[in-house]
C-alpha cells in the first residue's frame, strides 16, 4: 500500500480526514453496503478511508427523502419532504475494490445533504464546500428544468472548494416509479448535461427496491480513483 498522508486513528487504525474518528465515535451512523456479488468483504485493519461529500439538488427535487431512504431504509411516509436546517450529515459505509491489488477497502462517507432553499445563504453552505472531496447533484427526470439549478450549485462549489482539490462530481436523475411514463428527457441528454458541468458520472435511479444498490454503484464509480491510490 502506498504511504498515506491522512492521519491514522491510534485505536482502530482507520484513516480519517478530521477528528473524531467515525469508526470509534458512538455518534457515527453507518449503513454497511457490500459489493453486489460478495457476501463478506475482508477489510484489513488500516484499510479504511473517510471522505466528506456534499449533496445538492433543486428544492423541488426529493433528494433529501431519497438519501434518508438510502441510509436509514425508512418508509417514505416517515421522512420529512425537506430539510429544516442548513444541512444534515448522514454517514454511509460501503466497500470498494482496488482492481490492481484486488483488495477491498472500507469507505466511510460523511454525506452533507445541503439545504438549497432560497432563504439559505451560500455563505452558510461554504463551510461544507471547503471540506468536500466529492459532490452529488440530483435532478428530477420528469421535470428537466430541475437540472438548471445544478449549474448554479456546481459553480458555487468550484468557487469555494479548496484550491488543491479536484472535486469529482456525479449527477443523478431520480424519479418515482408511478411517474415513469412522464419522463421528459433522454439519458443521452442527461449525459450531455453532466459533461457540461464536468461530472464524471451520470445515471438515473428509480425510487424502488433497487435504489440502494444503484446508489452504491454510483459511489463506487465516483470514488474508484481514491481506492486506486490505496
């Protein structure tokens, strides 16, 4: 394994970005998502990495309920439709394989779901941009106009992210299965839009029983460069 520049927790040997270590912290909420074809993934001590990511979308897109369902597996009727605070941080865990070494690494993702309502100042979101190491943008495939605000968020992030950070971005189009017949654009149009804002990944996810697996696939694709360096 190549030498890591990140600090190592003296208790569990986990690599982390900033204290406290999320593995040793009792407050850390984790949802373990292993590889789709693997029942048990052997992750050696010291083979963990914690990353911070920001999640944004048009206020009319249900990206907050989507993320709560992904992390906590709650029924939709038990989840608020929008954020009341500036942000809510969700902790999400999955394993990612380095194809060169064939070793699996434990990734703990601190997902900062940001409130994009007009009454929330960009200054209030800046603190999250400055620690971000990746970004996920959501739009509604039934309402293509919800893609327009992503340009604003992408520009806002680029202005505030650390100067030494090349931020990997992914764009996710979500939709309710009951509205599938009302999809108003093609995946190719979404791909083109993602390219325009410099995103490295674009996909659609239907909000059904497969959504958690598909979201894990997005994270693996987006964060593969981090695993490749381990």
